[in-house]
């Protein structure tokens, strides 16, 4: 998940590993090469909307 601006502050403040969320955004796939020459593939969601699900802690 990729986020900018206020969405970053919200995700940092309220989400932790295992938090249940629903996200809406643009899916992008990209690849890059590591310094050792290995090719890696990444899928990212550019966050447009975030809905926090589950119980409040």
C-alpha cells in the first residue's frame, strides 16, 4: 500500500500489523533489479480510500 499526505498520518497513527482494512486505489505492478542483479517484482496499491474495519483497540 502506498499513501501520501494525511493518509500517511492516519495509517501511522491507527493501523498496526494485522489491522483489518478495506482499501480502494490504483493497482500497479513494477519490477526492479537488485545490486546483485536479481530481478524483483512488486505490486502496490496507491491508496485513494481507506476504511478501518474490525474492533477498536
